[in-house]
C-alpha cells in the first residue's frame, strides 16, 4: 500500500518542488538542444563514509518510492514556475505531463553499504532522471545518516530495547522520517505519534517532569498517573530526590510497578542504586529506563549497569555527529544519440580534490570468505563474474515507472539486522577505523 494515498497530515500534495532550480534549467536547455530524450543512467553513491564509521546503512528507500510516485507538476506548481519565470512555456508543457517511466534499481533498504557502493541506479531519459536528483538525495542522505547512528546505538545496546525520542530536537516532518530510519536501524519504538500513525511503528510514552511539578507533591503525581495508567506504567523518579521517589513509587504502584525512568545525574551510579533499592523493596521485576542525551558511547558505557531500556533523542536525530551520509547523484552513462537502441557511453567527472567519479553502469556484489562473512564489496561494469552472480546487491525497485518493491518496515528492519550480522565483528566496534571491508573495482573503465 502506498501510504501517500492515505492523505496523512505529514504528506505534501507534490514532491516536484523538492528540487533545486538548476534541475529545471538543465531540462529547459536539454529540451532546446534536443538531448533531453537521451537514455541515461544516474547512480547514487558516497565517496567516503563519515570519519571513523565502519559501514553505512541504506534507509529511506520506501520514502523514495513514494516521492517518485508523487513527483507531479500540478497546476499550482506550474503556476508558480510560470509566475517566477523559471522555465519557458515549452518546458512547462513538458512538465505538465511528467511521470517517471524509467527503471530504478537499488540496494534493498536496510542493507549496509561502503564507499563507492552504487546504492541506487536510476535509468530513463535524461529529462526524467535529472529532475529526481535533489529529492532522492534529500531522503537518502537524511535517512541513511539516522539509520547508521541508530545501528551503532542498537549494537551498543545489545538486547536492550531503544526508544526514539528526538521529535522535539528536529523539524516536525524530519522527526517522522527520523523515527522511521531509527526503526530500520534497530530501535524498538518511538515517542512520535505521527511516525506511529504513518508507519505503524510502536509508540510509547508516559509523563514528563512537568506532570510531577503540576501536583502539590510527587506522591500526588504518582498516584494520579497510576490511577490513570495502571501499576504497569513508568514513573519518572528524578524530579526531586531519586531514592525518595523510588520508595514512593513502589508504595503507590506496588511491587508490580512497570518501570522507573532516570533522566539526569550519573546514570551508571544512579542505575545501580535504584536497582538495589527496587530489589530491596520487592519490586524485582520493575525495569529501569534511562534517558538524558545518550549516544552510542554513553549506551556502551552503561553495558554493565542494570538498565533495561534506553531513550535517545538529540544524538539520534542529528546522526550522532554526522547528519548526512554525503551521497551524490551522478550521471555515469548516456546514449550516443536519441535512438532508443543507441549504445551507452560511460561518462564521468574529472576533477581534483577527491571529487572524481567512475563512469559506466555498475553492478555490485559482496564477496564472502569461507566462513560466510563479508570480505569485500566488489563493483564492476559489464558481465558479473560467475562466482559473484548469486551475491549481487542491486534489486529492481521501479520498472517502467511502476513501483515493484514496496515492503513492510519490519522486513527492512530484519534485513538490516541480518546484514550487520554478516559483517566482520569489528564492524560493531565504536572505536574509529576504516570501512570494515574494502571496496574493489572490477572491469570498470574510466569514463570521459
């Protein structure tokens, strides 16, 4: 099901203006030059991973498919372009009938990637493909950055669940996308109801310090919450004195109290003290949830603490220091002429400063060692070696303009867990290092 059809409040009528003006001016010039219809191949990739990261995570693919389907120039959008004199009438007429009719291949969402990995390949006429650059990169760069941070955090957390709590730290629509990406990366739930509504992600939440401060005493606040939500609720115990709050919480809710949340202080020390106190009070099944500006390093530092779950906000929705995946969208091949049967010619930018790219329509495969563990990301053009034929990474996402690969988010989440598990063990180390497997190129000509 296309969630865009539900008309949810987090949608927009069209994604056509989620683009940069030069996409339209290039289209205008190509239409005038007669080259707009040339068959073209664009690829999304990154030249490097964020400093110190060992792998990337493909996320946002499902949102890309929605964006491509909603890329329509309706009368309001066309009126804006006409009023601002951004393109001429010929281009406006062409845009009025725009429907992407080409093919899109890509790494399946949740898969891991490395420098040079062609994580998405867009094929069609130059005119159709060039317009999608900005919206595709906007989605993939944001969601992949969040998912990579989430993956590191979920790895550090082990079997302990993670709650996404970052909506108040980012743009309201970015928060929904971030919650989705976090779920792909291994988070178990979100506090953001829009994300739960749109993507069916489990939602959680009980109370903040304001609720305690509203009441004449902490006891009154706890009583009100337990009367409303039951003894299985989570009580926030660090508004005043933690030890007194824990004592009051168990007294009111009983030993079946669901959980207590700690949001400040030395979390390692406080968690140990709270666990001991809960056990002494007979609340041995009461869980401890910690929040307070956590990142993957703070989570790892709490591995030995008696913590049952983590809530993460700011560091997650900002990519834990790397808010973009630095992906680019480059033309790598185009036809010699407008003839649909004309052969493709590899093309590539040649420049200094580390911004070179490699031409040609590429395939990608992951080579495994004798133990079934990934040992190299192999990228090439032309025929795929027989030894790698069953290890290819790109799958069809759109065929002839029709989406063919929409899938449930839980499938994507499970895929990521499996993909990460297939990497060398050092992939989950938080210490800085190079990509956990190398990228190798086979039969890739330098385009010109």
